[in-house]
């Protein structure tokens, strides 16, 4: 059954809403790194399982852009997907402000650059380093999405939701203390708008878009297109 663009956009809105409400909410509720990583990963995993068959389960402008530049979604649909994802993130963040006590609103789970103390001094992540980290983490995510959910010949398509959710979790385990490991402009945009905190905006736009686009072009150019050429030549 082919779904309408409105149905697909609704699925994208709900998926992004779930990510921000549960993911950012887990931070505001005081979760440690493991809890936060699992909250984000499980949120996306269950939403991919529930809505992947409707919209493809992007829930992330970086994913949609990667799919778009490899000619797997039309321009109008891609724009509507991204709009729905950003709107889902904003509504989720605004509802967190309403649902949670004001004392724990904090920064509403806005991703931020890390810093800390080490023996002999302090450390802090620069904007350039953060863009690189976000790009690499998003590369992993989009590569896994292409390898499990988009590649129709993948033997692991049945576990796409699990693989994608776990990739988000492992990325947060590494990148959470460094950049917040957003990997998703919508995950940053919703809390940033609701909380009025636009710090390091370029990190959370350029990093995911560049990394996701590179992953899409790599998988499509190295794996999918050569396979299609071999099939047409046979």
C-alpha cells in the first residue's frame, strides 16, 4: 500500500517528536550517559519499527538530505519531511516545558560542547572539533540506515530498527560528553527554539548534514550503483 505524502509527513513528525520528548526528557530527568543513550536509541528504534513502513523512518533532516542527494526522494517530499521533523522537535520541546517542573527545565536538553577537568588542567571541545565529531557520528548512523533500511538486498533489513537504534546509542556513549551527540538538526532545533539557546548552531547543522551526506554518497556510490550496473550488464 502506498501512503500519501500527508501520512508520511505525519509519521516523520511523530518520530522526531518522540526522539526529542523522550531523549531530551531523559536528560532533564537526570539520566546518566547510559540512560540517555538508551532513551534516544530506543525512541528511534521503536519509531522506525512502527513508522518505517510509512515514511522510511528518517526522523532527521540529515537522513532526508542524504536520501535526497542520492535521488531516493523527490524535492517536494524531502522539503515536507524536513519541515515535519523540525516541527516535531519544536512541539516536543515546548511540551516538555509544560509537562516538567520549571526547576528542571535547564536548557531543555539542548546539545552543548563539552568541557571538563583533567590532571594538570582543563579541556574543552572547539567548534571545529565538534563539527568533525558530529559529522563522524552521523556518518555511522546514515551508513547503517542505508545498509539496513534502504538497501533492498540487505539480509539485515528485518532488524533495521534495532541496528539504527543501537547506532544512536553507541554514538551517544562516545559523543555525548563531547558534543551532546545530536546527529540530527531537529534534535538540536526543537530545544534550541523552545529554550532560546542558539549557541554553536553551525555545529549541529553542518556536522550532521555533512556526515550524513557523505555516508549516503559513499554507500550509494560504492555499493548500490556498482551492483545496479552489474545487474543491468548481466
